[in-house]
């Protein structure tokens, strides 16, 4: 009985840790994105003018997709590392939120497409977690971030 109670308490604290530290990590991620884009724009600005009226319509999406790739590479190393499960679950908030945010940014004018692609992405991740028999904390992280990003879209929060 005591072991069951300890496991329940441990799981509750794990879920709280994912929510609290995941939120903090998301803020750090968006600061990292800002720093990354500022550095790249500063470097490229040496060679060509970058302003809101520029004719390089491909540049902003390229900047964001390159950040998604960086997050993907970092995520690959984190999930292949020997970090404890709780740290990986906390970090999992980052790639999930980045992908959901990317879907929302590029399809913001097509609300139905944002919802459909968001649901499709979440279902694909859910299938992967199920297929590879991942621990419950990963499912919790997916549900938490999916609901959070759904609320972001629903209430029109700008990132």
C-alpha cells in the first residue's frame, strides 16, 4: 500500500515538473529563437539590407524552418542521450511546441487546416509513442502541449 502511495506521489510530482519546467524551457526556447534570428539577420544584414519591405519573401520562412531543424537536431541528441526519463519528458515540450507553433504560423489564415494538421501531428506522435511503448509521462507531455497549443489558437494568443 505504501509503495503504491509513493508511486502516485512520484507520478504527480513528475507531471507537475513537466508542466512547470516545460513552461520555463519553452520561454528559454523562444528567447533562443530570438537570439538565433537576431544573429543571423545581423550577419546577413552586413551583405544585404533586411527590412519589412524587402523582396525576399522566402527569407522569414527559411529562418523559421532553419530554427525547427536546429530544435530537431538538439532533440535527437537529447532523446538519444542517457538523461533520466523525466528530463527527456520535460524537454519534449520544446519540439512539440515548436512544431505546433510552426503549423499555426504558416497556416494562420486557414484555421481549419491548422486544426487538422495539428490533430494529425498529435495523432502521429501518439501512434509513435504507442508503437514504441513509451512511458506514460511522454503521453502526458503530448496531451499537455497539444491542449496548450489548442488554447493558444482558440484564444488568438500571439507568440
